[in-house]
C-alpha cells in the first residue's frame, strides 16, 4: 500500500536508505581489502562477511531507487516553499528487503559459526540448521509485512510463525553454541565471538519489534517511515557491526597463527 508523505517523512527515509547503502558499500570494500591479511582457514568467514554487505548494498540501492521513483516533488512555488511529495503511481517495492534477508540472514549466521572452534562436521551441521531456520523466519514474515492497515490479524499470525525459528536461532546463539565458545583457547577471541552472538541477537530483536509497529495504532505513512528507519538501523548493526567483529576475530586468529 502506498501513502502520501510529508516532505520531512520522505527525506527521513531517503537519508536513512542512503546512509545504509553507504555503510554497506564501505564495509564491503574494507572487508575484501583486508582479506589478504587473513590466514587461509578463516578467509571463508571474512569472505562471507563481505558478501553479506555486498548483497545488502545492492539491495539497498534498489530500495533507494524504488523509494525515489514512488514520489516526486512539485515545482517550488513563488514563495520558495518546498511542497510535500506526491505519489507518482509507481509502487514502492519493499520486497527487495526480504530478498536481501533471504540471502544475507543465513550467511550472517554462517560467518559466526565458521570462526568458532568446531569440527568441520559440526560446523556444517550448525550452518545448515541455522541457515534453514533463518530462511523460514524470512519466508514466514514477508506475507504479513504486506498488511499495514485494516485487519492486522494476518500480520500477527505471520509474526507468530516467524518467531518460532527466530527463537530457535536465539537459543543456538546464546546457549547452544556456548560450549564451542568456551573451548576457544584465546580468551580475548572467545569474548569477541560471544559479543558477535550477543550483537546479532540484540540487533535481531529490533526486527520483530519494528514488525509490530502497525499493531500499536501507528498506520499509514507513519508506519511506513517507522518500519523503514527501524530496519535500516537494525541492518547496519547486524551486518556492518557484527561484520567488524568477525574481521577482528579472524585477524586475531590469523595473527596468533592458529590452525
């Protein structure tokens, strides 16, 4: 659904999307430039980190362009006042965001697993289980995202379905993988891995909260603005922020010459 926006509302989303795209693009360049300094064993983890921000940068560019195409500003009048934008008739395609998450969210979990002291078999098992749970979470969430006004029972239903795999992922990050973190020989690295898990959980808790903004009586343009800004903030933390931690972990392990 498309809603009329004030100039301030349009600009807030515009600037948030632009800032998030720049953050993802800059992070991608940094991660790939540092790849040569990482030992072979941990290059896969940092490569995935770079792919996450690269994929996100591409989709944020598409989201940004779609947002710009959906509205246009009338010509400035004689008084020099900027008028509110009007709908162009071109729909804003927010599905780009879910296509991004379907690719990047499983990868986000994989990059964390790959820096843990796990056997190859255990790493593969955890990557598959967490990746499938993450994909299910995204697929359950998308249909409800389309309902912003009116009967929100559908949105609640899909929110509930998405919370099931979400809680499984949270359990694995905070409890299921604790033994692997404790087995890390370097206390400083173990602390960073633990921080990566916590940062991921904290940032991910933002998504279900943003998802239910319309359920608190916030509708129309305000709901759209809140959702877009909230998701931008959460994406920067979960992709760029956690990505920096993954880089620090792989760099520390490489410097220590761990095999």
